[in-house]
């Protein structure tokens, strides 16, 4: 017996909703780190991790990776972000965006459930230290001028 795709997607969303931690929200976590970052209306927050310098928020959404990537390609510039990196590696899409302030990473990958995408947003806090630049050396191993 063949199961209709819409039923599979609906069951996948139901399962994803069951695995969401208690108190999960449909919108972004209340944090200035992710202020102004667009989120699909149906995205479900499942996990957050914070440090002094960054916030990582993980979501599930009932969209394909291609549809979610198209959403972010359209909505990030509207929110004032400039997409600096946009890499597709098999079924996975990774974006790096900047605006006046800290950078933003969006990582998208399909789940085993058809039509469900897991995505992670990583934002750096304002005033977070810039990544260290690697020390340049010449061919003899001496420090090279910057």
C-alpha cells in the first residue's frame, strides 16, 4: 500500500512536535543575539545553547531544504543581512550572513521524515571578539608581516 506524501509529512510533523522540549515556541528565542533574524512561521524551536559570545538555536520545520534555503535567500536581505557564503553540499545547505553587527550562520539539513528540515541558527553576540587571524609565516617558517 502506498502512503500519500501529505500524510507522511503530517505524521513527521506530529513526531517532530512530540520530540520538542516542553515550553518550545514557534518563534525565535527571545534574545538580542537573534533580533531581526527571520524565521518561518511554522518553525518549532527544539534546543538552544548559549555562551557569553553566541547563541545556537535548533529548529524543525515542515519544508524541504530547498524551500527553506530559498526562504532565507529571500528574507535575510530583507532583514538587512548580506549573504556572504551559500554552500550546498549534497542535501545540506550552509549560509553565512553579515549585517551591521555580528555574523549569522544558518545550517539546514533534511531529516529522515520526508518534508521535514532541521535547521540551526548561530548568532554571535554584539561585541564578541573577532576570530583570531592565523599567524602568517614565510617559506622558512619566519613570521611574515601582515
